């Protein structure tokens, strides 16, 4: 049975649903913007109310059956039939209750947004850069498997196939919801190709996943920006063009610095850099409003040290372990090929369980 804060929230949701329904039906004092916003809210709440009605209907039916089976005039054969029906309803109730509970959880407004995913080499030199490249390709394949589109935003290569830093934008349905728990330090244990004695080395890479912000999501005062242009460079420091097309933007109040040099057009590089800046400022503001999440982006990503990690990829044993939920999966090859859903689903379920526990107190 639903109890505690969940019951109180359920009553508020139903009251808000009915209020919106009546307001929209009357159509009084509503402009186009208000109508659209309220219609969307009503649509979202209707899903919750439908689930609640189904749950309550099953509870009511169960009560009716109990009354019949406890009636002394009910024939034994009828009681057997009712008993079977009661067992069916009792078996469905936990799933229906769980669905209602999940729908009542506070929604992360960023879940439906596209995402910007950044991978950086951490501790471990060349091997860390190679692992960063492997992670980046892993997320590209994960995006492909979900039918999302990915776009390379920025890439800083080492010259031996590794990535010092790589950034891509990913667009699709519920991208941020599925990727947001990937932020943190990823540690790898494997024998590098350059290791002649077969010794296992440990290195790390950091991943940051940011919800992509629109201009309406965050207001940036151009007076708070310092924009520098410079000549783009390739691996090894060589200049890759003869014009100052690369752009570096510093947001002075927050000291956040973004840069882009991948396009030959300074205009395109500036637009991309602004996209990155909006995402980082939006994420910082989002985290300030939600104390349950990481305090800021630095805490989310970590320093890249081996000791700070959310996940370990052990190649000799073919396993991946997520240390936040103590889950180990022995499908490393498939995982690196983008089959992350088992891990992602477990992380989402764990987060939902944590939120439910807080609501039920």
C-alpha cells in the first residue's frame, strides 16, 4: 500500500490534474503560451492519474472479492473461483504500485534533453589516452544502438591513436536520462600494447555528461565573456591553418573556459564554444538547485586520479564493475561495443530506489 509522503504527493497530483483539466476546459484568461504549458503539464499528470486509477480499481475489486468470500452464504465452488481471482489481483498489485511510485518521483527536467559528452585522459600517460579513445568510441556505438545521432564537437589526439580530450553532442530521445550516470572517473586495468613483459597497468579517464542547454534555458551576459582567437593546432603542436579560426571563451564570473578549433570557420567555432559554455553553466545551475546531485562539475568528474573511480574495466578478467552499485558484468567485449543498457538500467533503478526511500520516510 502507498504510504507516507507518497500518499500526500498522490493527493496533490490528483488535485493539480483536476485543476488543470477544469481551467483548460473553461479556456478563461489563457494566452497561447499558458495554454500550451498547461496542456503539457496535464498530459504528463494524466499518465500518473491513469496509473493510480488502475491501481485503486484493483484494490477496490480485491476488497469486493474479500467481502464475497467472507460471506457465509457464498457457495464453496464460488469461493474457489474467487480465490483464484484474488491471487491474480494480489500478484499484479506490487507491479502496479511500483509503477505509481516511479511516476510520483520528482522529474529531472534535464532528462529529456540532448547531451554533451566529454572524455579526457587521466592518470596513466599514453595508455590513459588510448583508453579515453576506447571509451569515446564505446559511447558512439551506444548512441548508434539507440538510434541517436552523435556529432564530434572537439578532438585533441595524441598522435598514436589516443585522445587527450574528445567532446561530442548526442541527440535523441531521453539521451541525458540514459547517460547522466556515466559522469565520473573510469579506471582500466589491462596490458598495454607497448608492454613487452605482459604486465597489467592501471590508468584512468574522466567522463562528463552535460545536458545540452538552449538559449532560453540560461541567460549569458556578453559583458561577462572574454573571447580570444588563435591559430588552430594539430597533434604535436603544428599549425593546421593559417588564420586565427580557433576560439577560446572565458566566462569571467565562473571562470569556466571553453574552446573549439575543429572548424575552419571562426564563426562556427564560436557557436560551438558557446554551446559548450551554455551546457556547463546550465549544469552548474542545475546542480546548485538539486543538492542531491554532485555539488559541481568538478566533483562530478574528479581529478582523474586512479583512486577516484565510479567504474573499473578489467580486461584480463573480462569484467566491468560499477562501484556505486557493486554490480559486476562479465561482458567486457560487448560492453566496449556499446552494449551498456544492463548497467544503465541498474543505475537508473538504484537511483529510483534511493528516491523512493527518501519519499517514504
